[in-house]
């Protein structure tokens, strides 16, 4: 039995070419004198993925189409002499095509073995991006009539050091060994037959003839050698935390208990900056503070909201069920905050004068936040107003971020 395999009994369907690919892979690895602990096999969703259970190597199982991305991360960090092998189907290669092309472009030192049986076998026999035009499947009984990707050509153009395509018959361990021996990205596409779905819709199917009819050229393609992409570990790296500016404690705020503030405004109007400014001021006042932002993927349009917690004690959970103060500075913010506002049974609401005064079960204070210093400073002015009126922080700490206080300060 192969030293790379834990069992001679493989878990595939009778007659499936995956049997042969698994045995040829183990044979090729042994030809190179590799030990199981020198090899990492990365698989994903698909019948090929159950190879995890039979290989004696390190094995990692990922999401459908993502095995190359996972393997790239592993290969970048491993020293030379270790071998990372990807098992992926034609379906997974279709889903993760960009991962494969980027790994080839970067020349990540790994080998992708593509089990191309022309369909998604584990999910029911649907066509993939590598399915030949006339090949019939459960959802395309007349064929797709669409050209298939030439995967070897794509990775070759992307910079793969070695790419090859073989029919999954006979001994192709030499081709696999040549791919595994490369110090860079390599790919071997193995043309296969799914014994469960192919004969059902293609009763006269013959693998070699089908490959020829589909224009799948057999052979290998190489690019000039170039340095493989590996991460450089040159001693201790500085911590990312060292780049953060420390907040110096300047005064002691007299906040008796934990307090939650929700600020709701519009994107591009400094809501997140205002929330961070209040949180920093609180830390400078000896308090504990958290800030959590919320905004849509558009970033520059729509609502922008932030939750700020201030506490004299360490904060173990940063969620705010019901805020003590809900501060609304724009129409976007009002629309976003309305469910919170209607659910409030305690606390207070501050709303900008440009907005209709909303109905609520708690007191609603109307203030002009937008006019004095413009929309860009409305959120800052709103939080400074609340902090001052509610005596949340010492005046000097509020003045540090209050646009009104800054405007009144004498020029230096």
C-alpha cells in the first residue's frame, strides 16, 4: 500500500476516475521522495473532497471553489521543501476560477489537480464552466452549446510555471510528479468520467474521443522559472496596536453608571468621527468607552449610525438594547432610528430642528444642530450639546471636540 494513503479502499463510486487520480497522486508524491508529513492536501466540496479521509498527509477541507485560496495561504507561509496540493473539481474550478488565476499570477508554490469530469457530480450532475458544448447533463439534456473554458491556457497566460492536461487513464504519475516538483504554481487538469451521471445522458461516451471532440488539447505548457511567492518572516514585526494613538487621561468624569448613546445621521456628515471623538473624550476623562458604527455598503449615501457606551466600570458587552439618549441629526438618521425610537420606554431623544418632531413615549428635545456649523459638524455639535446638558464629561473634555467651543476660542 502507498505510504501516502491510509487505506487501499477508496470511497468513490465504482468505476469513478477519482480512484485513479488519488492513486496516481500518491504514486507521484512517492516518486519525489516526499513523506506524508511534508505534504498538505487541500480539498473542497465535491466527490473528490472525500479524499481527506484516505490520505495520510495533512488535510484541509474548504468551501466549494475556495480550496486554492486556502492552499495559497498555507503555501505562502510554509518553508521550501513542503508540498501543497489542491484537489478541486471542474465545478469548484468554475466557482473559484479567480483564485486559481491569482495563485498562478502570484506564482504561489502549490499544485492544483483539477478533477474535470465535465459536471458538478456531488450536486446532481449540472454543467460547469469546463463542460464541453455537446455534453448532455440533467439540466441541459441537449448540451449547453456554450464554449468551455480552456483552463490550462488561462493559467499559462496568468503565469503558471507548469500546466498540463491528461486523460485520466493509464499512468500519468510522471506528469503529476513533474508538476509537484515545480518551485512555483502548477496545474494538472485530469479529464475524467462520472460513472453516475455521464452514461445516463451520454450512453456512447468514450473519454479519449470526448476529449478530442471537445478540443481539449493534451500536453504540457511551461513558462520561464521565476521566484515563488512566499511570505517573508524577518524577525519580530511591530504590533499593529503600536500604531494606535494612546489616549491620555486628563481629568476624572463623574459618571455614576453605564450610559448608552445612539447617534443617527447621514453618511458623509461625520457621524463616525463624532462618535469616536466622544469616546476618546470619555477615555480622557477616566471612563471606559466603546463605539460601534453602522452604515450601508454605499458608504457615501444613506444613513450613518453609531452606538457609544460610556461606563465607570469595564465594558464586557458593547450592545445597547435601549439607549439612554437617541440623537438624530438628519432625515436619513430619523428613518433608520424610527424603530428604536418607537420601542423606547425610557431615556430621551434629541432631534434636529430641520426634522418633523417624531411621536414617542419618551421626551423629545428639538435642537438646531445643522445650521450653526453646517451638516459636516452637526453630529459633533449634537454630541457636545448632549454631553454638556447632561453633564456627562468635564467641560474641558467636551470643548476639545465641540465645534462651537472651538469657534469661540481666541485665535492663537
